[in-house]
């Protein structure tokens, strides 16, 4: 099997953590680096969380580069009230020097990896787009150097979750989102499809059984926390039975090209005023006369998505169990 090299730009975050496990434990992807950004928590916390996840799954060889600690032009906002203290729920180990971040900014790391994998690298941006916008400023040819840029962000034809119009990642740094959407030809995996990207309660029950294996039960418990990070009010608001794994659906789109169905549109992101901030506008009827500059995911194969998530979790748990029994 040919593996796709991928850099994941992330702000862990519970659904980010599931996305990282999906990428790290799926043989279709080779994670050649993680870059961290502000978002669900300040960048110091998201970087610590990313390092701890790598150490938990024994992937300390994956390099990490820390990035932007604030949006381009608006004040920093974080989401610990959703994802937990420090930006993530569950118990994770304190990182060791084995995952010390590289002495390079995340934006430059993205550019370096794109050049090194000329035309073959996928970039999965599952946090605010500040690092990606800065990388494009450093290297205007970035879109041509990438095989694909897949972004978890936006709400083209759905209600937002940060405001009635805006999804949280785009709302966090609307100016970065506007630059990336305008100039980088992204595939946007937003709330049109991600709100229904859940793991059903039956699978969550089987994970509880996995926690009884002869292994590090603290991490298995943490995984369950990541899969259930929504409180009852959010579940009721969105009419779902378990937490939306927004970021994991975007990564699943890289693993399997049949997971997402997309359409191309002229796209723009609002930056002015409270209501328009971070709003993704897709010109469905062609009223602007502009050419399409990106793709929007409108349908998803949720059963295939759940199989991919379950498969990655099973591979991780099986490997961990085998290592613990040695």
C-alpha cells in the first residue's frame, strides 16, 4: 500500500486527538509532522497536548513545530469550557524531551515539508488557519507544492457553532481563513457534514470493554473522554447522541477518498463585524461571476467514517495490549 505523507496542523482538543489517532494508526497515511496553533487552548497547551498524544502512542519520532499563539488581527479566544482544562479531557502523560518541538516556527516547517515532498504532501489543517496563512505568506507557491489542503472549517450551508453564521475555527481567525480560502484552493470539511460525524453509543460501550484489557487503562479512558466531550446541552442542541468528531472526519477524507462528496464553488470568508466574522460564503448560484476557488464537502459516508475510526482505535488498543504483555 502506498502511504500519503501528511502534516497535520492542529490545536488538540478532544476531536483533534481522535483525528491524530486516526492518522497515526492508519497505514494509508505517513504523518511526517505535527504543527500546533492556538485554538481550543493557548498554543503552549495545544503543543503540550500534541506531544503527550505522541508519547502515549509511542510515536516520538514524529516531529512537532509550535506555531502561532494568536490570530492575525483579532483577540485570542479559546474553548476550554468545551474541551476541558488545558484544552483536552482525560489523563495524558507529561511530555518528555523525546518530543521537544523543533527549533522552527510551524509556518516555516509547513513550507519546508511542502518543498521536501514537492507535489506529494497533504496538509490537514484542523485548527484555526493562522499557521497556514503565514506559511502561504512565506511561500506563495504553497498550493502548487501540496498534493491537497484539507481544512476542517466553515459552514457553507449550515448554521454555525460559534455564531449563527460561523464555525469555530474560522471565527477564531477570520482573516487567516479568508486568505487561505481565497488563495490556497482548499477542500473545506465544515459543519455541513461534521456535526453528524459521531461514534454511536454502542461503539462507545465496546470501548469501555476495551478499557479492561491488560494495558494502560488511563489512556483508554482518555480516548473515551475524547469521544464523549460534548455535554448534554450540546447534544440536545445539535440533535445527536454523542460528540461530533469534526476534525476526525477531515482526516478520514484523506485516508479514504470515498468518505466525502464535494462540490466546487466561489468561496469567501467574512471578516467584518460580529455577525459576519468567520462566515463562509459559497456562491451556489454564481451571482458573483467568479470562478470556483475551493471545494466544500456536502455529503459524507458516516458508516465508512465510523469504520475508519473504530479500526484505528482497535489497531492502537491491540498493539498496546501486545506490548503490555511482553
